[in-house]
């Protein structure tokens, strides 16, 4: 990777963490418990497809830990980031071309996959991330119905924001 390919990822990291920490988390606090939008996992989703899994997991931890610094969540975002870094390959595998992703495929994006496939893949990825996040935020099976309600509402809202973000910034590398 050279500096021209790293720069978009650094800017995406800073931008998504800033939006998550300074805007979306504040909206959750003021609007209500069922308004949860987790946009920072897009950083993990938009990492290069050929990046080795350990690096994706480490970067998932770093983005989650950075979000945790701005909210009193005690490592839940870091845990979800690590899980998402690990699960990214599993979530995107059903949407890969027949021969798998090639070295020419930069990132999982609408410009590579088309909007329908991109939204399906990101929906699965975000559902996995959100389910992990809310499972760890409650850390008890006694609140399973509440976890599922929050996961479902957060998934719908997050996917709206994912589509808006992707349409606005159109990441290609």
C-alpha cells in the first residue's frame, strides 16, 4: 500500500469516528434509546478486500476503541470492532464473484458490486455488528427481546445512513 491508497482510509477513519462520536451518539442521547445509528463499522467494511484478516481485526479494534474514548461504553465498540473485523470475510463471502474477489477489486462498494449487492452485503455485515454490539451492551439473555428490538431499529436506521453516506461519498478505494 502506498500513501495514495492509505490516505482515503485515514480520512474515512477520522470522518466516521467524528460523525459517530460528535453527532450520532449525541442524537441517541437526546432522541431516545431506540435511535441508534452505528456508522463507524463502514470503516471496517471499506477496508481493502485483499487486506489480511489480522490487520482488519486490529483496525477494527482501533476504530472501536477510538469511539469508546468518546462515550462511556467500556470497550463494547472495541469488542464489536474486533468481531466485525473477524466476521467481515464471512459476511461478504456470499456476495463475492464466482472466483472470489481479485487483487483488482479495491473495496466492497457499489461501484464494484452494484447497489443491490452492496446493500445486501452491508446489511448482513451491519446486522452481525449490531447484534454483537447490543448483545454485549446488555450482556444477559434476560433482556433478549430488548436486545432484538434495539438491534432491529438500529439496523433500519443504520442502513438508511449507510446508503446516504455511500451515495454522498461514493468510496472507490
